[in-house]
């Protein structure tokens, strides 16, 4: 597993990390044994970066991470654990992002993760107005000064939110969707790199579409967001299938199949495409079992994509996908 510098945090992290949403909830049933073995497999594969949030399974994801790390304690340096705050607000409004509320969310994550200080807290896709409220970022600076968090960052929906967020000097990282079906952030990621901001790439497999395993007849459980959020019914529709209409995405996936080399799966190929951007610090595929986690970690060992493959994927995005997504995020 190769590592990359995580912005100016002073930490190096594995270029493939572990996204821990699916082991919390909203992806159909993932039983605790599978969840734990997925995380163990990722860590065995050299993963040293875990992304979670206080709302994933209402804290279940954070608690499972704490248990797994306890089971492994002493056997390796502690991985970097990034969590998020803000989405416990109900209703989720900018005015709720007060020092008091954020402090309470952070205290809860400290308990769930069973640590004295959190490695990284990301504002969890807050309403756009929050990026224009310096007092929110000042409150996060005070959390760092108080020793509750080592670093803070933002998880954004839009490139423009990221551009605004990195104007605040305390912001150490940006998490954003970037994948074969979401190519617009490429230049923004380069800008972050130049400014020493860590970049965490989420939804790298377009919620599983870019594994090539989905078909027109694939079904999803009632509590899986890939069934209930296709049009943004529960949260931003870009978080589900990267916002690409399902049938159209399947056609595009068929065009990608021929590019995948024999020694890789389509999922690994899609992850390696993301790593071609040197501004990316870590990519955080979600995995619901050990086999997926192991295969995803191995993507770090693949050679770079060919110029030909890069050109075909760029043209595919421009011609087929961009008209549906480029102007939104
Ligand atoms: N607002 C935010 O900040 C935000 C939002 C979304 C996600 N995230 C973070 O980003 C992480 C990753 O994004 P994501 O989980 O939404 O999407 P993703 O990584 O694009 O897709 C994950 C899903 O793809 C399937 N999969 C993964 N690896 C596979 C493999 N090797 N072979 C076959 N299938 C595989 C699994 O689902 P099935 O097996 O069921 O198909 C898995 O749950 C999350 O876990 C979370 O940490 C953050």
C-alpha cells in the first residue's frame, strides 16, 4: 500500500482508505460480523485512513471502529480516523452550526470512538451559507486549541463550497466526490494540492456502479439509499450513484469494460483512475464485507492507467455523463 502526505497535518496516510458509511447504516442490512471483518481486512491490506461520521447508523459506525481498533491495539500504529459533525441537526439548518451544538457533537464522537482527541472532524456537507459564517470556523479553531480535535476540515457537495472553505486558514482538508462519472473537481483538487490542503475522495465507485456488477434488474433493500434517494428524496442526489441517471450509467459502464486490464477488476481500475490525480490524498471506497475491502486495498498496487484509457474516459465523461451532472456540483 502506497502512502501520501495528508495535506499539512504532518501525517502520511494510505492512498486507499476505508469509507465506513456502509458499516453504519443506509446500505441495507450489514451485520456486525461482516462490518468488523471488512474493517479488519482493510487494515490488514495496509489501510491507515478511516472515514466515518457521527450519523452513520446513529454512531454505530464510530463504535464499531473503536471496537476493531481496540482488538488490534498494540499491533500497529493507530490509523487516522476522520469523523464528521453537523448532520445530527434536525432540521439541518445553517443557524444550527453553533459552537455549543458542534461541541456537543464532538463530545459524543469522542465517546463513541473512545479517544481523548479526534484526528479530524469534517463539517458534514453543511448548507452553503455555513461557508460564509466565519464564526463557525472560529468555533472549530477553538476546539483545536482546547485539545478536543487535532484538525478540522469540510466535506463538500460543490467545488464552489470547497473553494470558499479553503479560504479559512484552519481548514486542513476537503472531502469531495470525484470519480470517472464526476470529473469536474479535477482542477480544484490540484489547487488544494498546491495550497497544502488534504483531499479525501468519497463515492469513488459511484455507489457500486463503477464495479461493473450492476444491471437493469439489480434490486436494493428498502433501507438502502440506492433505492430511496435516487432523486435526492432524503439527501443530495449526488451522493447516490454520483447523481448519474441509473440506466445511462449502465450504458457508460459497458463502454468502460474493454479498458479494464486483465490483472484488475473494474472497481480497482476506477480507484486507480482517481489516484492518477496527484492532489488526491486518499480515496475512501465503502466496503460491506472483507472481500470487497481486500480487493479495494489492492488497487494501490496497480500500474498507472495508459494515456489511451485516460483519453477514452475523459471523452466518455464529456460526451455522455457531463450533460447530466457537470453543472450541479
Ligand atoms: N457527505 C459525506 O461526507 C459522504 C457522503 C457519502 C459517502 N461518504 C463517505 O465516502 C465513503 C465511500 O462512498 P460510498 O460508500 O458512498 O460509495 P462507494 O465507495 O462509491 O460505493 C460503495 C459500495 O460499492 C460496493 N463495493 C465496494 N467495493 C466493492 C468491490 N470491491 N466489489 C464489488 N462491490 C463493491 C459496496 O456495495 P454493494 O456490495 O451493496 O453493492 C459498497 O458499499 C462512505 O463510506 C463514507 O465514508 C461521505
